[in-house]
């Protein structure tokens, strides 16, 4: 279903496409512009395929200077720009803008330098996440953030969404593993933000860019941290007969003073689908499965694994297994990382949510998700970065049935409301994009949103970069509030926020 831009978010520049193509052609390679319907169709959506829009023009620059030239022309003529990486995002963040240029960074695929002495790598934005670790492996180093899509997702997209992964509990998100970016501003200037030092004077603009969803500029280069590969690692696989017990056990592991490298939870629907899809050896009779990885020096790993196992057993685990050797450890994780594609065994379509809650509220929110699933009549499979409270409920539906997509989206919105009610937030790592704009109206009031818009205006006064994404307009939130009052979901005083 096409995403309909809210009236307050539309831009209209009035320039004809043929004229703008003539302006662009001198600045790009001969094959660097796409505009025919059959050529631009692959760019009509990202991983959130429910929202589609045919691009007006797709530009494929090969150099930083070409990116600058495109942005200068767009700025001069009021043409909106959406930067795109591999298109693996799940919130519609790379959805093309009406009458705008989709700026693809897929030709920026060079690893420019590996610096083992300073433990960093300088890369272009189109480099796949996993390729960084592969290039650093001969030096005994790796790049820690590891989204499930790491074989395909790119560093530029990871910066835009502040991506995490199964090991972000101990090693942090992209923002914690980023040293420097080169950013092209909406008017074509080239900035360097961050640097090799631990700190720098002035505002922390590097952190601001990380997670900004392409609203402030285009990242054309990044310097990322590399870490030494841990000498030892072990995964515990704990099975539970009750998912609420599993959630409570996750909180107890952290309360016990342990900081696992990864702490993941899967419910029975998810683990059974994964077992049928990949055969990692999961106990399919379990109601829930927790994967807990400890890494470091071998004696430390053994001691912490024993402590974690005791916590799991004390909180009702029916079985606890330990990985023996690297092959088994990788097999346990391969199952978790295959959870999303495995959902095809359960339903023709799924809608992946991305809320975050305080981990001590995990059992409570799981119970609420189960109740909402029954209320809407749609099954939900749960896969969580449980250690840091990042939930990924997968709502199963059939888009071929009239009204099921709308029902799935309504259920997803209710799950995000449950996250907010538990003291959480509407996104952990997928970003807002177009998907969660209305949910942002529930999390933030007019004062906070006004500040977000002020930051954007400081970088992009004309509002040309990825318009209509990530931060809703106050007008949109007011309309959304009036709709919820009409539906009885909000009291009238809530409207005073906008």
C-alpha cells in the first residue's frame, strides 16, 4: 500500500523532470541516472514493503564530488533528496520523496584503510557491515555492531539508524563504535565530524548525526572502532516452559552483575520456525528460549557461564545447554539471526515491530502482547534483544486478505503504546521513518518536537533532506490527537500538548 504524505509534509518545486535531468547529467557517470519506470522500481521501498512510492529520479554517484554536485543542484532548485543504502531498513526511512531525487550510495563500497595500531577502519558508506569484520580479521580485530542483516546492510545505513545487533548489550550501538564521519550538507558543503581523539570541544555533532535517519545530510565516509576478538566465548541456551519466566530470568541475569555479550529471547512460535528452517538444534518443546553469550578470558567466561546457568535454573529453566566449540556457538547464533526469514514458514507476511522497554518490565509487556494478539486475532512471534529491552514482535498476517495489513498495523501501534506505558520508547534500532510518525506523537509533546524541528532547520533550512520522515509535524500530531479523542482513546486535555 502506498504511503500518503501528510499535507503539512509535502514539498513542491515545480521543476520539470527532463529539465532537471539535463542539469544533473554533466555531474554523474553515463549510467548514473535512472528514471524509466522499469529502472526505478527496485528503489520504490525498503524492507518495509507495505509502503511503496516510485522514485522521480534515482542518482548513482561514484565520488564525493558527485554527491556534492547533486545536493547543490537539489538545494538550488528546491528538490527533495532521500539518501539510500542497501534498502534493508524496516521503517520506510528510504521511501522515495514525491518529485525528489533518490540518492543511492551503493557504489561507495571501498574499505579505505584498516589501522590496526589505532584499532579503527575508514570505510565508505556502501560497505556491508560484515565486510568490515572480514577485512579486520587478519589483524585479530572485528567491528562489534552486528544487525541480523549484517551480510547486506551498510555502514552508512547503520549510521543513519544507529543500528545495534545481538551483541549491542555489551559493545554498544553504532554511536558507541563510531569515531568520525564526513558529511555532505544539504547545500553541498563537506564537513568532518568527530576524530581520532576521545573527545573534542564543541557540540557532539557526531552523536547527533548517528540515528538522524538522513534528515541532516549524507554520510560519505566513516571511521569506525575495531575491537580485539575475545580469546574465549560461550553461549548458554536456556529453555523455559513459560515465556514470562524467561523474561524474568533475563532481568535476573543483569541484576546478578553479569554483562553478557548478547542476551536474546525467542518464544515458541519463533524458535519452532527457526528450527524447521535452519535446524540449529533448538528445543522445540520449550515455550521460550534464551541465548546468553559470555566472552573474555577463558577462566572469566567459565565462571560467568556457571553463574548465569545458576540464575536460569533458579528462575525455572527446564534445560540449560552450553556451546562446545566455535562451530556450535555459531550454530546457536545462526538460528537467532535467521528468525526473520524463518517467519515465511508461519505466514505469507509479517510486520516487525521495534519498541524498547526497561528490561524489568519484560514479563509484563510480553503478557500484554499476548493479550493484544488474541484481541486482534493475529498471531505474534517474539524475538527480542532482551538484555537491553529491545523488542521485535513479529505480527503474522496475510496481505492477500482484505483488511489484514491494516489490522496488523493497528496491532503494531498498540504494542508500541504498551512499550510507552511501561516507560519505554517507540523504537530501538529500526528508526521512525514513516512507520512510527503517529507513535512519535504519543511519546513527545509539542515542546520536544519543536526542538527536533529546530535542529533539522539548523542543518536543512529548506527541509529538503528526507522530508516527512522521523519527526512528525505539530499539525499531524494535532490531527492524530483529535482522531484519538474521537475514538475515545484520549481525553481532550491531551490535545493541549499540540
